[in-house]
C-alpha cells in the first residue's frame, strides 16, 4: 500500500515538472510562430553567388 502512495507522489511531482516546463515555454515564446517553419523549407537558398564563382564541370 505504501508503494501506491510513493508512486502517486512521484507522478504528481513529475506532472508539476511538466506543467512548469510547459508554462516556461509559453512565457519564453517557444510557441509564437507555428506557420513559418513549415514554409521555410520551400524558400530558395542564397547559393547562387557561390555557384557563379565555381566553374561548371566538363563532361567528357
């Protein structure tokens, strides 16, 4: 029976830790922008300048 009380106490402490981490992430702005990272994959990289400096390989 004492094991149940220990496990309930540990689970409540763990739940409070996760709740604190959740509120910390909200307060520090971790979840502000959820849309832009999905579109960032579609944007072109700025590698055109680097490609212009390198000569194209010749195929023989």
